[in-house]
């Protein structure tokens, strides 16, 4: 990680706020997308039960997948550098 500030405490704080703002922005976008999908499914009066079932499966499998801890550790390269963790 390249430091944006010469002071390490300011660098850590700055990196935290950058990551926090990115997470909040992505979460807000995901929430708006889910809300718009749900509103679009409820506004269609002529939609049949099969359409609602497909829609619920799409939302469930798109946003609420479970992720194993091994997958996260491998993506964070935990196993590549065990002494630096």
C-alpha cells in the first residue's frame, strides 16, 4: 500500500475513509438496484406467479450468496504470505 500521507496514522485514517466511502457508495447503488427491481415487479399488474418466482430467485441468488471463509482468505492472498498476517 503506497502511503498518501507521510504520517502513518494519517495514512491509515485516510485509507479507512477512502474504503468506507467506496463501500457506502457501492451499498447505496446495490440498495437502489434492489429497490427498483422490487418496485418494477410490484407495478406489473398482469404478472403471473411464475414471473414473481423468477424475480425472487434472481434477487436472492444475485445479492444474498454465501461466501466461504476459504474463498475470502484466498482472495486476500492469506495463504501466499502467511508470515505477514
